[in-house]
């Protein structure tokens, strides 16, 4: 090719064309720059603070005045319409879907009521409504400690600062009823001055410390998961003070946590049929997620559950935390090129396969509890039952660990399948032991099974008086809750908020 100077000398028109072309390009660049500056100005305008409030301010609507987009999208967690094959935003009655669960939790409040979780907007109402918190008609009664409120509200960091952490946990649930009224929100995850992500729950900070790590050194991408790990984790209430503790001292695997519980001989309750000292798994979402390929590749919870959103040319974080399957275009498809249908099918395939074996484990475990009760009734003693109960404890820990984390079968399908396979082996071992015990007591037939085909039948079998429980709850909801809410409104009306 000839040098440009020579071409222009031969055909001057090309020189003029180059000149004019350059002018047009410079003009367009100028337009672009001005539009960018305008957008910036708009963004700055949108973020001009309207109010000044304290870090501990628990009311989302107050924070929302400064950040209306984040606030409005967060309030969409109230929407309960989305339903996927196995999850979604609906409050589904899980005991009605799987009556075996009533047997597995006999003697524990979960056998009274257990629903599929829904959006953060519902956190307070759902814990007030559920039969598990019963019907405390005064401050001192009721089965639950203050610790139960820990993952429900930005009133929690406020109260911990006011009362002290240990005092907070030590309260009864009812004592704090008129104090904890705002659903999970801004103050749980954000610093009020900088809006940076920050950790407000001491249990997570303390778990890191015991592992010799400093959570303030976490990277920005790690924080996009750690804010969720304040609540979406396995935990237990330690000692008389019901001090909220994460069982991570030996590591993040199911076995490492089991070893911790076994070492301190921890039991959440004694099973009312099999008399096994049981562990209730909570919702080890973060821990199981850590075993999956997305965690391994540095993907965070927020990447799938809080994708970016554009509105009026502004990009912000969509705070409508929900199933990513309701928003595949902005979640999965940011990284994957496949069609929506295929990506959703990928999720369903993994869930279906995991749940196939989890259902088998559920049925085996329900049988094991009922057979153990039969052996006790036939006169078996502690020594004879010891091995069987050890296997039941281990089997149910594995089942619950995989079932209580609703995202597990997608977050880490291989790990979840492994845990369930382990559980099936333990449940079979337990049943084998019980057969041996029964044989030594002279019984060699099959153990007769009760009819537990519906939630109602299963609850009647374990001796729950649902009529009374529901009646007491109704009284509590009608008489106590309005009082709690009106006392809270009065208290909050004196909180310092400065209009700017
Ligand atoms: C302060 C505790 C807390 C924090 C922090 C928290 N969650 Fe939750 N989350 C909950 C509770 C409690 C529920 C169940 C609410 C209900 O069912 O009433 C829930 C429900 C959910 C659901 C189910 C919603 C649906 O529509 O099915 C998803 C998904 C979820 N959280 C994801 C996250 C993610 C992602 C983060 C971090 C960005 C996070 N959560 C941070 C406590 C928390
Ligand atoms: C469960 C934790 C959680 C809660 C609750 C929460 N946020 Fe966020 N917020 C996040 C995450 C994660 C990001 C993304 C931060 C990042 O990547 O820098 C974010 C980002 C933001 C940003 C930065 C700009 C943007 O859009 O990325 C603002 C402002 C904000 N949130 C406001 C709020 C307000 C207001 C509320 C209450 C209505 C709220 N947030 C509740 C986790 C939370
Ligand atoms: C790669 C994407 C991805 C990441 C990263 C991710 N999730 Fe999920 N999560 C999903 C999908 C997909 C589901 C299944 C949704 C369904 O079945 O409707 C799910 C389900 C859930 C559920 C149950 C939702 C329901 O409707 O009941 C919770 C809670 C949850 N995830 C929390 C988390 C937390 C906490 C983290 C980080 C520790 C995380 N997720 C990381 C994709 C992701
Ligand atoms: C932030 C990027 C990112 C997002 C968002 C994301 N993925 Fe992935 N996904 C990855 C990476 C990286 C891998 C690892 C594959 C590799 O390295 O080749 C992966 C792997 C997978 C795999 C194969 C691994 C397995 O579990 O068997 C599937 C299936 C998958 N993703 C589905 C999804 C779906 C469905 C969503 C939305 C709910 C999603 N991903 C969201 C980055 C992402």
C-alpha cells in the first residue's frame, strides 16, 4: 500500500473526505462525553442525600429516602407470585407436602409448622405467625429465646448496641416483641456513612476470629456473599445464654460440623419416638455453596440473587432478592450464552436428581424412628439401642443438612448428593441394628407402620393437639401483636432523622 501523503497528492478529494470525517467523529465523541457527564450529574442528583440518620436506624423507609431505587426494588421482596419447580416466593406448607417431616421432627416445634421461605419483606410477620414461636401472652412465657430474632431485622444490631450482645440473646423472644418490628433491611448490610457493605452480626465475626481470620480483610467480591452469610448459614444456640454460634471451628464441611457437635455432645432435642439426641440442621446455604463450582470460580451470592439493573440510564443493584430463575436474563445470562429454557432445565435436572434420593432417605428415616419406638416399647434398654440411635442421629443430620438449604441441590449438586447417599447408608445401618435388637427380644416380624399419609394423620400419631395450638396462636395474634406494633411506632417516632 502507498503512504497516505502520496494518495492525497494524487486525489485531493480523499484529503477533504478524511478532514470532514474527522470533524464528524470529533463531534460525535463530544456528544457522547456530554451525555455521559449529564448522566453522571443525574446520578449525583439521585444520590443527593435527603435525610441524615444514625447507623442503627432500623426503618428501611428512612434509608430509602436517600436511595429510592434500591429501596423500591427491595420492597418487591413482598411479591409472592413467583413459583419454580421446587422453590419460589410462596409460603408453601412443607409438612403437608412431605408428612414424613412431622415424624422426623417429633418432639420438636418444627413438627407443628414448617413453611417454604419467602422474601425478606415477610421475615417478621412469618416468625410471629408460625406455631413454632407459640403464643407467649406475657414477657416471660413462650419457648423461644431472643436469639430467634437475630436473622430477622435491622432492629437486632440496634438492640445489641443498646443492651449488649449476650443480654440480647439471653432475653426471651416475647420480651423483645415490641422492639423487633422492621423486616431485614438496609442497616443489616450497609454502613450508613459510606453505604459500603459491612457485617453487623457478631456470630459471623466471631466464627472468623476463632478460625484466625479477620473479616474486615475480606475482598469486595467476598463481601457480596458474606453479607448473606450473616444469616444463611448453619448455627446453634450455645449454652444457657443461648449464645448464637456458627459450628465452623473444624471447617466448612458437613462432617467437620458434625464432629464439632459430637465433641460437645450437643443436642437440639430428644426425639419423642426414637429417643435419639438429635441435631437440627438450620440452613447451611453459604457452606454448601462453598462446595460448588460457582464458588470455586469466584461467583458471589449477589451475582445471581442481586443482579445489576438499568433504569433511566442508571445502573444500580437490584435489591429484589429472589430466585434467579425469575430473572435469567440478568443473572445466568450475564455469564452463560445458553437459552433461558436450557438454563432453567439445567437447574431443574440437578434438583430433580438430588430430590429423588432425598425422598428415599426421608422415608427410611421415618421408618427408623417408628421402628426404634417399637423396640423401646418391646422393652429394649439403653445399651441395646445405643448403636441404632447413633446411626439415626447421623442419618437425620445428613438429611436435614441437605433439605434445610433450599438452594443446595443447585448450588452444589455433587456435594448434596454425596451427603444424601451417606445419610441413606446411616439410616439403613440404624434399621439393621434395630432388627438385631428386636430379634434378641424374640420379635422377628416386620414392624407395623402407622398411617402417616397426611400432615394431620402424622401430627395425630405423634400426639400433637393442633386445635389447641392454633387457638392459642389466634389469641396471641389478635391480642399481643397489635400491642407490640403500636408500642414500637411510638418509640420510633422519637428517633433522630434530620431532613436535609
Ligand atoms: C438478617 C438476616 C438475613 C440476611 C443478611 C440475608 N437473608 Fe435472605 N432470608 C432471611 C430470612 C429470615 C428469609 C426467610 C424470610 C421468610 O420466609 O419470611 C430469607 C429468605 C431469602 C430468600 C428466599 C426468597 C424467595 O423469594 O424465595 C433468598 C433467595 C435469600 N433470602 C437470599 C439472600 C441473599 C442472596 C442474601 C445476601 C445478599 C441474603 N438473603 C441475606 C434472612 C437473611
Ligand atoms: C442482604 C444485604 C443487603 C440489604 C438488606 C440491602 N443491601 Fe444494598 N447492597 C447490597 C449489595 C450486595 C450491594 C452491591 C454492593 C457492591 O457490589 O458494591 C448493595 C448495593 C447498594 C448500594 C450501592 C449502589 C448500587 O445500587 O449498587 C446502595 C445505595 C444500596 N445498596 C442501598 C440499600 C438500601 C437503601 C437498602 C434498604 C432498603 C439496602 N441497600 C439493603 C446488599 C444489601
Ligand atoms: C450461580 C448462581 C447462584 C449463586 C452464585 C447463588 N445462588 Fe442461590 N440459588 C440459585 C438458584 C438457581 C436457585 C434455585 C431457585 C429455584 O429453584 O427457584 C437458588 C436458590 C437459593 C435459595 C432458595 C430460594 C427459594 O426460593 O427458596 C436461597 C435461600 C439461596 N439460593 C441463597 C443463596 C446464597 C446465600 C448464596 C451465596 C452463599 C447463593 N444463593 C448463591 C442460584 C445461585
Ligand atoms: C458471574 C458468572 C456466572 C453466573 C451469573 C452464573 N454462572 Fe454458571 N458458571 C459460571 C462459571 C465460571 C462456571 C464454571 C464453568 C467453567 O469454568 O467452564 C459455571 C458453571 C455452570 C454450570 C455447570 C456446572 C454444574 O453445576 O454442573 C451450570 C449448569 C451453570 N453454570 C448454570 C448456571 C445458571 C442456571 C445460572 C443462573 C442461575 C448461572 N450458571 C449463573 C459462571 C456463572
